[in-house]
RNA sequence: GGCUCCAUAGCUCAGGGGAUAGAGCAAUGGUUUCCUAAACCAUGUGUCGCAGGUUCGAAUCCUGCUGGGGCCA
C-alpha cells in the first residue's frame, strides 16, 4: 500500500470511519447498526468467530425482501457441525428484536430489518445540514495531485480520445478535491515534433493567413495532409520539412513565429471546446516547454551510468524489469518522447511537490509509462511510485482503432453542437416556456456527451456511435438532470425550507431512496481509490431511478402531516444528485 | 514471438466468493382532468467464451486453452 493511502486510512479511522478489507463504511446510523449487528452476533457465536470476521461476513442483500443486513450462517455450520438453517433459526429467536424492526431466518441466512424512522432521520438530517459537503473527506489534506489530462495535438482536430482524457481527468480532479487534495490540471499539449517542420514548409508553399485564422484546425490539417500527398510524388519535400524543423529547433525567428502562431490559434480553438465542457487548466505547458530541460536528464543518466549504447542510440537497459530498453537519444542526436516525459515528471515533482502524479492517457501507452517509472526508479527518485498511469480504452470504429488520417474524422465540436441542438429541440417540444433555453440546451447537450463517456469503466473500449452519444433517455446524463430538475420543481412549488430540527421519517416507499443516499460517501471514496468516475455515474443513475419510482407512486406535494418529510427527502435527493453530477463535471439545471 | 487488456441477454454494459445473475437500449402493451411523460409500470430473453482446479458455495479466485484488441521488436 502506498504511503498516501495509509495516511488516508488512518485519518479516516481517527475520524471514526472504519475500513475493512478494502470496503469503506461511512460513519452514520447504518454503520453503527452493522457494528451493532456484529456485536450482537458475537454474543452468540463468539467462541466460533471473532467480531471482525462476523463484520466481514455481514452483507447487504440484493433483494429488499431479504432485509437491510444479512448474515450467512454457512461458515458457522462447519465449525459448529450443525445445519446452517438451524443456526440461523436459533440466532433469530435469540436476537433481541427491539433494536431491529424485524429479524428473520430464511434458509441459512439471518436477515435483519432496520428501524426505518430512526435510520432515515439520521441520514437525511446529515445531508440537509451538510448539503454539497455531504460525502467530503479530508484524507488528502495538504497534498497535491498533478493530473496530466486532455493533451491534444496542436494543428490537429480534438479527437474523441482526447475527450476521454479530458473528462476523465477533470472528474478525477473534482473527486480528489472532494477528498481534500489540491489538484493541478496539466494540459500537456502536443506542440513539438517533426510534423511542425512539415507544417511550416507546407504553409510557406500553400498557406493563407486569412484562411488559417478563420478555420485554424481544418486549414492546418488540410496543409498537413496535402504535404503528405505531394511528398509521395516529390520526396524532396520531406527534406524541406526536416530543414524547417531544424530551423525551429535552432531558434530561427521566422520558424518560431509561425510555430507560436499555430499554437496560439489552435489553443484558441480548443478553448471553445473547453469552455463548453466547463473545464480549465492550471498549466498548458506542453512538449515544447521541456526542450531545454532534457539535457539535464541526460546528464543525470550519464552521471549514474545508466546509459548504454545500442545501435548508435542511447538507451536505458531495463531487462531486469522484464521491459524493453527505454530509448533516450536516437543515433542522430534527436531526443524522444521518453526523455521529454522524464523531464516533465521531474519538473512537476519540483514545481508542485505532488504526492501523486496521474497521467490520464490511453491504454496503448502502458508500456511507455512502465518504462518511465522504471527509469525514474533507477535514477533514485523515490517518488517514482507516486506516478500513476490512469489508462482508458480506445474509441473504435467498426471494431478498429479510429484513423485520424485522410481528414475523415468526427469533430468533437460538431458532436457537441449536435447534442446541444437536439437538447434545444427537446426543450421547444416539452418546455417551450423555459427561460434561458440556449444555456440549458448547452448544459443538457454537453451533459449527455460527458455522461456517455464516464458511465462505463475507463478500461472498456467504446464503439463510436453518435446515436448513443446523443441519447437522452434511459441511463443518460439528461435523465439524471431531468430528475434533478423535477426535484427542484417540487421544492419550489412546495416552498421547501430546510428545518434542521425537524424529525424526518420515512415510509416504505421512500426507504430504497434513503438507503442509496446513505451510501454516497462510500461511493465517492471508492471512486477516488480506484480512479474510477464511473462509480459515481452508476450511482447517480441508481439514485435517479429510485427517486423516479418513488415520485411515480407518491404524491409528494399532497397536503398533510407528511408533506414536510417528503420534501425533506426530495431536498436530500436534489443535493446528492447535483453533487454527484458536479463530480462528473456536469451541471444540473434547475429547470429543463 | 514477448507483455498486456478483454469475453455476461439481440445490442451497450453492471455485478469482483454467498440466496432466484441484473440495468439501459431495442420490441410489445399500458399509465397524463393529477407534483415536468427526457418519466413510470408490465411482458420475453441467458451453456456468464471453453476445460480443469481451490471452496460448504465460483459469473466472481487460480491454471490452461480458444477468440479478439492493443503495445513492443
């Protein structure tokens, strides 16, 4: 276990939160009840199982008719040499029933039903008091997480792969912040490489300033493609490209001015997307930034005698790690990705003093990151362990990797615009009186695209489907947003005022909702531990489904003694849905 | 060839030792004089890729195999 995680665990334990076998149980009534249940069982079975083992065995049944907590008696059967069903039966009879609503033996299981009034009141009060701070923790206090995310290539379209990196990285940052960490979002732009030599050459031949200004990415991409097409006929073009890259490397004014200009214009276009996504960065120091920081790396490697020569190139041998050698310098003296990333890692460590450095980069680069860590370890940087490659699957088209070539790419910006357009049509159709239609449409359209990306585990490849991305019904972002908007509408119409001292009860219909609300902090922790935003996306769907079911069956605004309580529940749901969406980087509109 | 990831309903995916394997989409039918129908309800579907092993118990853990993706030479 990494040191950082140890601090987290010990902190949580101090705070009264308990951590058992990777499962984090939030502080609160339910946990106390689980503890209590374990203690009660220990009284009966202490000579066969200790309390900790009992606690482990207790589970939350999938079927509600099996109660809120359950204890399987199979393990006892072996030790006691008795039929497990009989053990369960006997335990049910002997268990003090006044602490629980109901205790039941079903087969080998001992099922326990909690006191709904009491439990619900505790959970709902907590949420009503804490509001958006519900689920916060302080495990990362004083620590910094650096997150390498997005990192598109200059002069190329913003691909869907970069979208994944962007939204996953942003969500991980938000989750880390909720756990008390400081974060640094780094946009490691692909702004260097031989392709810029080619681009400069192509621009000098065929480019137009006006066109590039008007439509930067498309124009630059067209120039790049034309360069490759023409180079097939006239190979001397390649030579020209190399010449201009050399000029660029040597600081030729003309070349540098063009490069800077390409970079700025591209960034300006990317910013439109980032603005729509609601994401900003703390640093956009890309590959070029490390040009003057690589020699230092080579010096250190040389000094530590880690470099070996292989076919004219300089490499770090990693056979002891069962890895191929890491190329540091090519035979022509040019440095490589690895060298640049080493320089970046060192720079980030010195600049941010991170306790964790995360790279949200595709699966296909996992070997590269293994090598990076191995080399850092050999360089005696103790923090090599704090580097984490958070990988994700690819976007596929017809089962294959999407090709960026030939200009036949789907532009993210077009997808976003289409999603927004669709949302706008829906508003016109369903809620034409809505104020601020455009901004709600943006929120919902963008929400659909982000949620679609985050709802499944990062590791899975995604088959590209515009239809799926734009879907707004079922397990989607707009579904959750809609549920939130409905809850807000109820609170407005019911003129809900939070009353901290009011006791909030719970009927049978609301119980599944309450149980889900209780579990939110646990879900946030799991998402943080596993670097997995999909945990939160799935949770928020579950909660929305549970609330919609409740809504369909119960008249929340009906006058009467329970109205205030139903609104209290509605408020708690709205708080958690909004916060859950926020952690995914999605805004929840109050009306839609 | 080496390393790695994946395989669950027609499709997209949950579930990561325990009770009858679940959602969404798609299909069909129903629900609005009533809190936003982007909703809710009902109906059908499974050799959990194959074969062994561990266990009282395996979709879940281990090994092997098959098929697919990716990375490296």
